[in-house]
C-alpha cells in the first residue's frame, strides 16, 4: 500500500495544508465589538457589511459602498419588483414556478424572462427609489440585457434584506425568505452555491448567492454562458466587469438576527474552487452575531470531479461533486471501501457535515492516509 506520507512528504504538506481555524481564533459574536476582523485574502477585492438586527448596528464594514457587478444577487430586486405589495398567490402558476426556481436554484432563464417582460433596467430604477438604495444602478448602456451587471454594494445589499425583513408585507417576506432558506446546493447552471454563509455557519440561514466569470462550478458541467457566467471586459462606470466575482449574501441565526453581505472580486484566471475557498475563509473570519459555527477541521482537496457519497463506498449514492480544489470541513473519518487512484491506495473516508456525506481521504491534502488528530465517525 502506498501511503500519502511516502509520496507527498512534509514539504508538500506545508504547501497545501490550509490552516484550520482554532477554537481560540473564532470571532466573538458580541455585537458591542466593532473591530474589523475580516480576513481578506491576498489579491481579493471585497465589499463587506454585517448588520446585527438586534442591536441595530454593524459589526463589520469593509468597503461597504464599493459597487460590484451583482451577478445573481440582483434576482432579489427582480423578485421584489414582480411581487410589489402582493403575495405569491397573486402570481400566475407559471410565474410562481419561475420565481421559486430563481430564488432556490438561481435559475437564469427565469431571471431573463422577468428582466425582459418587466422593463430591464427599469426594474432596478424602481427598486432604487422604493428601497432608498444609494450605490445601485442598472447595467451599463453597453450591456442592457446583462441583468447580472447591475451595480450593487454591500451596504445596499443589507438595505434590501432590511426592507424584506422589516418593511415588506408579511406574505412577500415569508415567500421570498422561504425560497432563500430552501437554497439548493447545486444551482440550475451546475454551480455549487453553498459557499460562504452556508459553509461557514450552521442553519438557520437564508442565502442569495452570485457568481460570474468562472468556467465550471462543481456540481455538473456548466450550461451555455449567461449574463451570470460570462464576463464583459474592463470596468464600466466604476464597476469591474472582468475579474471573476463571487458573492455570498443572506441572513444568519435565529429570527434572521444577522444580515451578511460579502461581495468579492478575484484575480483573473482564479478557479471556482480557489474563489470558493477564499470566500469561505473570509466569511468564517467575520463577527456574525447569532451564528453557530460547525465543528470540524477545514482541509484542502485536490483533483477534479471528486464525488461526495452517502457512505464510505464507491457504490453508495452520489450526493454531489466538489468544486475542484475546494477546502472542505471534515468532522470525522472511518474505514470503508479501499480505493485506488494510482499511485495512491486508501481505505479511509472523511465525513463532510456541510455536504452530509463522505469522500475518500485520497483527495484530502494531507500526508497520511488517516487525517492526524481527527476522531472516528
């Protein structure tokens, strides 16, 4: 049996093993603390706002007014504009199905439909006036059909959620938030959308994520390029349309205590797995009141098309596929079916609580077949 130690060695371990977040380093959830804890990775541009609804104050702000292209986060505005002051029962059955898919699985066709029939950029203009947004604007004139190029800041994202939670009619609030609480791991276009907030914190949470400028996203091969996935070149009107964008927004904790907006741009050529990992580390570093952080150890992975399965065998049902190279939370490990990926052979499997399944330890970036210091399942 070839061991990871024999082939990788201590040097490779030092290069690829991400540092776990020790319990002593976990950010405090004390809302009275206003010190910025955000650990923004090198090369990443971030706009961050964390608002504690209980205290009525921000616990984190980094570039809160900086506009980013929204990617799918604009689907919140598309849904709110469509619903107005009506509940979902006022929608035609086909439109309600579209909104459901747009909120839960980030369906781009649904967003494109409503964008076209409801006036395109006029949707954004109406929402800017209604919600009092200050950094939000429709797509540039050069890209009128690209709803994902709507400009949006972290503080305006917080305003959208505050409107939704505190001002919108109860039927609208419950419907939209219900969709966000039911966010599927795999989006309609094949991207794993449980990065950032869903990876960093235990439920309850509700999320609307966004991504733009990546070639693949984990769950399945992506479909044809859309305004969410394609890029459009350099900055227009101060909004970067070129660099890969990855955003995690939503609420965390009982009674939606914290509103979290983390908008990021990554260096050209960044893979989805790398951005997924960097955004995860950034989100975990934040002071989020009411959040519960899952137990376990964060470990990097290698390889592509790595399957997560219901049990420690290759015959077990496949739950999903990891974004290539993504960092994952491992809570325990156990022996299972021996797996051979030449030159490696290993019968240890790791349990990933955020995915609800197992992955062979072969694909964990550690130097031993068994993860040192990690308990048994």
